[in-house]
């Protein structure tokens, strides 16, 4: 069990941890694939998304809005279709509609009573602003890939986070769903980590590439984290 009293900041990945991005991704992808007669399972589509997105993030920096167009083009190349101009921007246009997980808002509001909450996300500032409307709390800081000019798991993102907070790493608890994007690089910089294993009841790693990083603590959802931190959230709506 973690000693939560030693933490001042809870830093969060957003997409996949707070926002149900797999649901949002599929809602944007399915109409495109259906129009082109592409048959693929949800799990296979999400795994291909994770492969294409991580490959694009390893290249020269692109705004996330543009990177999502590259991902859609990659779907076309892999599955044998050419996306239209409207289809190329379908993923980026949908980000503001991606929903939070059912436990996110209550848990964040409870945790905010005890900790300062911070976002560290692979996103553009304007796209996160659309998602922030769904989250129900004010964050002490928001550090985006756009601000850093790089994408997690690049350690630059975590160094930028620590520079902004100007605090000792042992005062920071990083909370994330992705072992690949978050837990592994955070561990390497000496941050304490909590893995929110959103896919604990499903096989595979979904839209995030698999990784073998070991978090300091694992929970199935944010409600469990809030309870263990002594900030019991209100009943779920």
C-alpha cells in the first residue's frame, strides 16, 4: 500500500486513464471503415491504432491533430482504402466527444480535496480544452505534448512536468493507464506510479502498445484509487 501522505501532486495521463479513448476512437473509426467495406474486430482495430499512433509519435514532432490524420492514412494503407479529406480528420474532429469513464469525475473531485491534480498528456492544448469540459475539476497545471514538442514515452515530457512543478520527484504520484507511454518512463525518472488497469477484465493491451513496466501500485479504476488514497468518491451517477 502506498503512503499517500507523502504526495502533494497527483499527475494524470488523460486519454485512456480519465477519458475513454478506446470508445471514442472506435466511434470515429467505425463509420469510416464501414463506408469502405472493411471488416475488422474492435480489438484488432484498437491494436492497429496503437501501432500506428506510436510509430507516428516516434517521428518528427507533429501536432496531435495532424498526427491523427497520419494514423487514419495508415489505416487506409494497411486495410486497402483511401480516406477522403473528411475521413482523414475524423479522429481529430471527434476528440472533444470522447467521454470520460463513469468513475472519472467523482474520483477527481474527491482527490482534488487532498491533492493538487496535474495533467501530462499526449495532446494539443486546444484539444485538451475540449476534453477538460467533461472532467469536472480545475487542474493545477496542464502539460501537453504540444508544449514540450515531443510525445510520451519521451522522457522530455516528464522532465518538463517536474520542471513546471519545481518539486522533488518523491512528492509526485503519476497515475496512468499506459505502461508503455507513462509507467515505464516515469519509473525511469524515479517517480512513484499507479497503473490504472482499465483493461483488467479484457485480454490484450488495446490502443496502447504492450510493455512490461512494473508500477508501484495497480488499481482497476479511479474509484479504487480514490478509496485507497482516503478520498472516497461520491456514489457513481
